[in-house]
């Protein structure tokens, strides 16, 4: 892939250890660089001052909660990058597409494609010239609608309606109705690629598919545990909550294969004295670098240590037996399983010592209330659901659900990915009140399970999927098995992409392809009834209003809602109970409809959406009411101690963890400075333990290739990676996402949830040294 590296990112490769804290002057310098790059040095600070404020707009990157009393700057370094990336003064116009063929653009890097700026006009792919050409909205909707009608008459299940995490609750609700009225539940979303293991695991364990913590619990907790979540890169605003907890003396215990700067130390840029002195706040009091895929074993070790402490001193209440008796099922089986575990097996599978795990258990046992935080480092494994159930088990042992300062806290990625599921973006019909929709809109919703992300990809490959509608995202780049997906994608009859910027997914075209540019969340959304407000749900299940502040990047853009309505009107027969045009004109009507469908979750929606700090959705588990088959919270015994596909693969097979840079969010690459890991000027690296480098006869800075350790006949390789010695457990390696997705087979996915297992991919290392 040609790497143009525009906008000052053309600099020499520099790789050296980074010993500075998260935040601090590093964040300040990064912010200034991105203000300048995007042409917002003058007005940018005033725009950012509105980010995540009650009267402003919600960040388009992470989903971390927004406090009722926000900080002066309620944005982080990565959130500022996301906002400035959207508000850039650069434009990708029809003239740009006239100058460049799609084949040429496919050679550009992810960074360079998006760095061209905001899309300005609806575009249609012209195969004869291999270019996108300008079209008008009505022609685009008419052509898309005609093709969708044709496919619906043949097989309505052949069309996929994908949603990324950026769309509002209002648009997501309308989009899910479009899919179901079309005739399927093919509503995969970015949850399928990250936290579906949470949705499956927590629903079975505690009766709700989301976490139980509210922001106020961080002020009351006595202990915080992290598992597989990199706060510094993925949810930096949480560092404020962690800093305050640390300063109260709250132990923060982290389990993570890599030592991440955000989990170690933080300098708050909004504290002038701390910024001036560069004296960081300690974040993690204890840090355990377990092997990728070893979380089940590590948690089992902690749990076994708790059981041993409880037996040694029954009166200490290490295990909350009254809670177990009243509120849980399966506790006896769980404790019996722990009894039968051998410490040698626990140590071998976790790569941690009994002493370390006992130490962590003692910290947990001494805390009255504890918050257990986790991320994709747990969910993206073969046994990702078991990982989640293990976290729940650990919480249940001490009754750490349903009381102040305690609970489970899965940290979602994209800013409304959790909310989309709340309002109907789901391939599983049991997650949606279909009977209520049938009554509300006078149609019979499909009852058959739809396609999730992985099965949608399989449908593209085998030809059963004929069309793909993408509400945001960079689907082809984000999914596994890229070498198989991209050629198959070109056989689609229709590919429609709703987006703000150009990305690689738009360049893998079907027989008919449309690029539909939409307003960003930061922009004023003017409709027939006036300026509109949208809503989103954060990671802690609170609903927030978001109001755009800036003029649209182009007069030719449409709101996401208007695009969904345009496709619905062109595709579906009129429905006397649903006035699509009225919805496009007034989003308050959509919120009324959401409230009618989900009355228990969205009572008094239009009034409450402006509540400072958001209004939390009611969750039975917070009141120790368990909406499960047993009527109680359920313990579960895992199927193995090792969650990885690499388990038992041999000494020559390494466990690849796909990583995000400090200079990216999901597939969006903002630049080539992964400051926290000390890597600048390149993304073509593989992080390795120095002992593994020596054992393989390699040298730091040597160029190697990674090969997927699969036996399905598909050649999956990622060549040209520079070896970087790094503090990473032996047998594990790290490489950047999405580039490393080519090494992840679709077949390597989490059992039950189908999440791609991208955190411990079995790979081999091949030297490219000339002999």
C-alpha cells in the first residue's frame, strides 16, 4: 500500500521507550498539532469547549460517561482528534474523484484517504471509468430503492443493514424499522466485533446485557480492577475518575499483557500546578502482565485464593455467603470447580504466580465495594463469553453487584454502539419487542434470526448476501479475513455507504455502489421544524442529548435520518401508521415512537434527555433483581482455563494481539505517532519480547512477516513488519489493527457470541532475511 503521509506526518521512523505519563504536555502538544493540521487553530478551542457538555455535542469517539458537572474541558486528547478530524477545513469533492480512479485510491493508506477531508456530494461508482461520479439525492434514492425492491421480491434475507456505533438513537431506531419492514433481522453492528461477548455473557449471568455501574459509583468505590482495557488510548476521560480514586487511596489493580501508560501514571492537563511540575498521579497500584488468553486462569486463581481465605477464617466474610444463598444459583458447582483446580495449571495458563494472584485476591477481599472494569482484551477470544462470565463470578463471590461503589463495568468503544442495541439494532429477534412493533406499526416483523457481522461476511463470500447498506463505519477494513472478503465484495449487486469521510470500504465496490455523505454530530442539523437534537447512550447506560454547533461542511449533505428516510420511502410501500417525512422533520416524534416501543426504558424521553449527566436506563440488576431463567444471578464454570485459539499450538506459534495506536480510533488513523509506545513514523511493526527475539535468532529492527497458523488452505500473511523489542509476555506479539486483520480467519471467533478472536490470534514468525 502506498503511504503518502501528508500533512506533516512524513518524518523519519523513530522508536524509543516512552517514560512520560498519560495526559500532560504530550497531550497538549498533540492537541495543538491537530488543531493546526485541521485548520482550526483560531476557533477550535471554542468548539471543543462545547464537547460533552449538556448544551453541546457528544463526542463521536469513545462512549465514556459525561458528568453532570463537567470539567472546563470535558474532552480528552483522542476525543479532540475525533472532533477536529470531523471539523477539518479540507473537502473531498467531485473534482477529487474526477482526478483519481478507485484503483489508484486503493493504494492510499487509511490515513491519507480520510485526510482528504469531508465528503461533499452524493456519489455513484461508474465502472466504465473506474471513478465515483456525482449524482443527486433523488436519483440515488430512486436507484437504491429500485434495486432493494428487486432483491426483496427475490429474497429479503439477501440484504444486510449494518450500523456502526456513531449513529444516534433516533436514526438507529428508524434504520432498524427499515430493515424489519424490508423483511429481515440482518442488523449486524460494531458490537458484533467487540462487546457481543458482554451482551451474551452478562445477560446469562445477571439478566442484563450491559454493565451495572453508574458514574457516581467511582466516588464511592473502595477498589477498582482492570482486565484487558487500555484506558489511556480508548477512554481517556475515565482517567479523571481514576485519578480522584487514586488520590483517595483506592487501590487500582490492572491485569493486562502490555504495560500501558494510561494504566500507570497520569498528569491532568486541567491542573496547572501538576502540569507545570509534571508530577504524575499513580494509577495502578498493582500491575500484573498476564499472557494473552490467560484471564480465565488469572480470575480463577484469584477466586481460588478467596475461597482458601474464606475457609481459613470463616468469620471474616471473604465470600458473601448470605448474598450467594439469597441471590445466586450455581455457587456450589463453582466452588467445587475451584476446589479441583491445580495451582500449577493456573500459573501455567495465566503466566502469573500463585503469590501474585493471592496478593490481588487479598486486595479484593479487603474492599467493601469494588468495580470490575474490562474491555475487548476479554471479549475478543475464543472463550470471550467465558471470560465475561468469570468477571461476573468474581463480582458475585463478594456481592459486588447492586450496591453503591460496586459493579461490573464493560467499557464500550464507539460512542453510541450500546445505545443502538437498546433501540433495536440487533440480529437476534429475542432482544427486540417485536409484538409491540407489530401493534405500533401494523406489520408482521420477521421472527427469524438475522445475520451478525461474521455470518454477514460468510454470506458475502458464499454469495447469499447480495446487497450491503452501511450506516457509517469502515466495514471491509474492520472485519477479519480481508483477503477473502475484498474479492467477494465485488460480486455484490449493491453497496451503499453512508459516511462523512472517504475510507477503504468505499473503494471495494459492488456492481452498483453509492457513497452518501451525511452531517457529522458536531454540525447543526436543520430540518423543517427547526434545528434538531439527537441522543446517545454512554457506556454506563445513561442517555444524553447532543446538539450540533457548527455549520455543515457542505450544503449538499443530508442528516443520517434524512438518508434513512429517503431509502425507506424509495423502497417500502406507504404505511398509514408511520409518517417517514414527519420523522425527518422532527426528531421529537421519533423519540415519542421510541418511548412507545420501550416505555420502561424511555419514560418521559423528550423532557429527560437534557438531564445533566444524562438519565440512566433502569436495570433490574442494579436493584438485585435478576431477569434470568433461574430468577437469580448465575455462576458459570468455564470450559477451559485458556481462552485462546493458540492453546496447545506448539512452541513456534505466537499469540498475536491486535492493538490500537494512541493516534487512532477504531479504523480511523489520525497520524503516525503512537506516543505511549514510543513508535513514530510507522505502523508496520511487531512488538516482541526480547527473549523471544533472541530465541528465534532475530534482531531488533529486523523485518519479518507474520503468518496465520491455520490449516484451512488459505494463505494469510502480513509482511514487512519491523521487530520492536517490547515489554510483552513471552509467546505473545502485538501488531496494529486494522492492518493485522488479514491474519484473523472468520472461523476464529468467540463461541456463543461470534466476536472475532483478535486478541490472541495464532501466528508464526517468518524471517525475511536474505540467505
